[in-house]
C-alpha cells in the first residue's frame, strides 16, 4: 500500500507491473490545464477479456501500438496503466461540467485529469454504476453496425459474456428478429432470462439452428467457440468474430462446407468505426449513443458484484487466472 497522500496533489492508480501482477501506485496530480477537467472516480468496470490478456502479458508485439487505450500510461508489455471504463464526477474544470457525472475512457484511478473531448456526461436515466458498461456497449454497437442484421433475421450469439449479452439484447430489439443466446454454461440460462432472451447450450443449438441462421456472432473469447458458428450459419450467412485472442492460435475447419455454403467470416474491432458508419459518425458520436442505450435497466444483470479499489490488484489476478465473472465493478470510496 502507498503512503498517505494529499488529495489535491496526488492520485492513486492501478498499474500492471508484470505477468499476473498489479499494484496501486501514487502519482502526481497537477491542476487542470486548458481543455482539461479533474474527475473524481465513482466506479470503473473491468473488461475481463481484454484486460486479462494485458494483465497476463499476452498482447502480441505487433499490436502494441493498436492496443493502446486512449489515456494509457506506460507501454506494453509492462509496466502499463490500462483500462477504459471509468465513471466519475467532475471536481474542477469548465463551470458547466462541475458536479456532472461523466464517462471517460480512463484506466483505474481514483482521481485523474482528462481532455474535455473525452468526457461524456451521463444521459438521464443512466446511473453511474451501470454506465461502466459504456465501453462494452460501444463494442456491441459497432459489432451490429458491422454485422448489419435485418428485420426478421434469425441470429445466434455464441458466448454469454458481457459483450455477447449486449449484442443479443440489442439485436432482439430489431422487429421480427429471432435471437438466441448460446453458452456452454447452463447456468447462463438465468442471465438470458433476466435479459428476456431465449437460451440454448451448443448441443441444443446444433439440433435446432443448424444451417438456418442469417447472422452468427462469436463472443466467447475462446478459439474452440468459433467452429460451431460454421454449423449454425445458413447458406451465404455472415459469421461475425468479436473475440480477440492475443497470442493464442486459432484452428478452424474450413475444409467442410464452408465454401459450399458461401459463408462470410468477418471481424469487428471497436478501435475503428464500422465502415458502414465512419463517413457520418465520430468515435464520440458512437460512445454517446452507447451510453444512451444503457437506459435499459435490464443491463444491471451484467454487473456481477463490486470490489473496493484497494482490492483491485488481487481481483485482477483472480479474474486473469480464470475466475468466472461478467462485469466486475470497482468502487472508489
């Protein structure tokens, strides 16, 4: 633990210091400059998949530049201050922002300076705790822009993690769609019910949905989860890959009916705007829309518990080692 600090002059931040290791470190906190505001964190969210890869040191060297978070400090592999789901209250800066609750793509830190253009005031009816899902919702929104589902489509989402659940819930709001949430863990049926979605195990999905889906979304984060997508996709359907594997190799049986079914396998990544929207939307527009979509209280079911900021090093170690979780919320007291 760090020594006592003067709140106005120092902040406490979470740094990843080595493979599977993290620590809270005190660092200087200057007064806000032109174009900046000082934010006191209320909550932050842990993006278990991506942050787990970073915590374990599994970011490929080729991706060091592309993987940088907007307000990251340090450099890959270590030491690095990484994260992008902070919600706080503005303490100093332009008068219209003081006292406002805002979302910011900032790492886990109790107080921080941020450029004004990266601070988005929370929409009405979006509580601060739920707003930590903003970055995940932005990923889901971009995915649906990429996947381009249509009215009446039959859609399978494989992987009932946070992003998979968000994609499924958004897709289900499109009139006429038939959306199924699929996961190897039968206990996820309760989560699907909380989101008002039908649930299937992979075996049941293979029996019911083989060769009939218009869009199959893969969001398990596991290479083994991608192959079943080929079975569910119908003729000339699209398979949308949302998982990112870091240094893990991926094997896929493309020698079966992949070509005969004329399947389309495409990727989606939130670092770039979907080509379908980039001419008319900015990154800020997309994030603002994502926060607005969080007005639905059903999304509270994706927040699976809180930890105090002081517990974050141990919590990250457990999550990176495989502890089951959806979005673990970090609370700043």
